[in-house]
C-alpha cells in the first residue's frame, strides 16, 4: 500500500526544545511545501520568545499561530503561550483556553489529536525531547488515523521521558536521531518539489 | 477534510441540543467541541454520541451535565494582569467622566473576571456609579459566579495577578478563608446583575460603556463571531470600550470598521462614530 503524501507536520517538544528545534527548523527552506505546527511547553506568564528566536535563525517563515487563520505551506506556526493550538477540519487554526492537559497549555495532545482528525494519513507527527508525557496520546491518534508517527530516539534526547512515553503508547512509531529527523523533514520538501 | 461517522454523530447531537433545548453550539469551533464532547461521553458513560443524543432528547436532567462540559471555562482573577493594568491606567480616566456607568461581562463563566472588574472599579473609586451585568449561557456557571467561592489553593495566583495589575489594595481584603475555600465578600455583588444570556441567540439589553468578553469568541466560528461582535457594536455608544482576550482580534470581523484600536497590545477597542 502506498502512503499518501504528507500534507502537514506537527511537532511537540518540551524540556530541551529550543536546542532540538534549532537543529531542525533552520534546515527548512523558504519555499518548503508543507505547513509545520509546533507546540512547545512554555510558562504561561511569559511573552512567547520562540518566534523572534527562530525568525532570526530560519529561512522558512516563523509565526505565532492566530485564531481562525488558514494553515499555509511554507510557514511554521508556534502555539502562543497559555493557549492550546488546534486544527479545524477546514484547515484553519483555532486557539482554545481550555484547562491545561498534563499541566500544559499549550498541550501537544490537543494539537496532534485535532490535526490527526483533519489530515488523517497525510499527517506527520514528531515527538521530540521532553520531561513529561504530553504527546503520547496525541501521537497514538496520529498513528491510528494512518499518519506517520516519528519519535526522537530517547537515548540521544536531552530529556528522554516524553519520547519514551510516546513510544510506549504507540510502539509502531519510527525512532530517529535528531540529525536524521532534521534531514528527513528537509528531504520531504525536496521530494515534493522534484 | 474527513467526515467520519463520529463527525456525523456530533453534528446530529448538536442539532438535537439546539432543536430540543435551544442551545446552539452548531457554529462553535468544532475541534474544541469535539474534544469536550469526547470527555463528556467518557464521564457520562455513553458508548457513542448517538447514544448520548438519544439520552439527551428523552432525559432533560442530562442537559446541565452536558452543558458543563461544553461551556465551563476555568479562568483566573486578573488573568493577563496587563489587560487590567491598561484598563486602570488608560480606560478608567475616561470612565471617570461619566456620572453613571454600565459594564457587561459577557460569558462570565465562574465569575473570576467579574470580581476582578468589581475590585478594580472599587479601587479606582467608580464602583458606586457602576452597574455590572454578568451573563452566561450556563445557569450553573451563573450560580458559581454569584456564589463567589473559590478553592483556597487558587488564591495565590489570583493575588500575584492582582498585584501585577496595579492593585491598590490587598486581595485578602475581599475574601474570608473558610475550610479550604475563599469566600468573596457579598458587598462585591451589590451592584451586579447576573443573567442568562446567549451571544448567539439573544438580543442586546441596553447601552454599556464597557464590554469585556475574553476567550469566548475563540470558541465561535466566523458566523457566530460576527453575530456576537454585532451585539457589542449595537450595545456600545460612541467611544464605548470593548475588551477581548489576548489572542482574539477584530481583524477578521465584518464589523472591524466600527471599532478603533484603543490599547492594541491588550486588545482593547473603542467604538467609532455610529
């Protein structure tokens, strides 16, 4: 059976996220043909510094996700502090102030489960370094909807708890080193352009 | 877009809820509603959304429980302290020029935002010329709001927020601690009217100088957002204020032209010339 082309990427990361994403996002070109939705656990009362930080490092467009905006290829959307980021069926973003899940708002599960509903087999979900279990249920939803589930190798991760929990919840997920994840994501762009 | 059996069931459940009880969630942001309904399904122990729909149609006692899942928002007092600081420093000087004021907390949920306003207005010396309208579609939320009782372990963050908002008193002046709960002073409700009101099915009920509606519009789709913002436009006189949640904006609204940005970074708008 051939897999349908990937149409969107969802990434979840917590402790060690900045270093891990600094390895991945700068590899993506300006004309990257996919949207990338990112949830990083950040403290609620701090202005989200991730957007300016990655804007300075990356070619691909980096934005804070806004409620109701259409999800476009070639853009990395970061969840704002203190709001969940969800994907609607019409491929727009919605934000939510629902209670934190696993003490986290934004929650990786909220993003992954809603994105799995919308993109189904055309979604790539990636769980990176982190020190809690958010994302395990989400990655399972991605896999069960036929999408591609990818986990950073816990052995090499800055914090292994989150990738370990994701693998335990969904053992069929593929494991890759951070470097391989970076080149795999960059390669997805090239394959589609060619 | 994938339309699964579950999506069809959800659509039918929301239709049943509307036709049987006139609660309209059909144009809420669907991804959030779906999450909340899944939680309700699990907790209320129905095996499918169709089964829940059947139960709901025939047993009205299930309605309040379902509404709690669909509407209850847990907020904080003085959530986003800089919003309240902006009101204090930039809006209150204008409000002080009015002999009498009406403030509408639309979608007041458990009352955290309401009490923040009343305390701020008291600190700024304009509480006694103000009438506060606190509305919500969920009668249970209104009961919670009018009781003004919160778990004591939440008070610490309320207090920090209050101080950051430029609070001129101590939050502890307004509640008494009692068996792990903070009971907010009855006098804070002297000038509050609590009322059942829907932004999507009800009309406006008077002229307001300030409408605060935070983290409600993000749950609506565009059509519901437009209806709600239309209500705010109609209820606000020229120079009346509208405050939204920190990630909400009028940018995509068909009524955007009726409002000017007053404190853009805190999402406080002002009604333009009618």
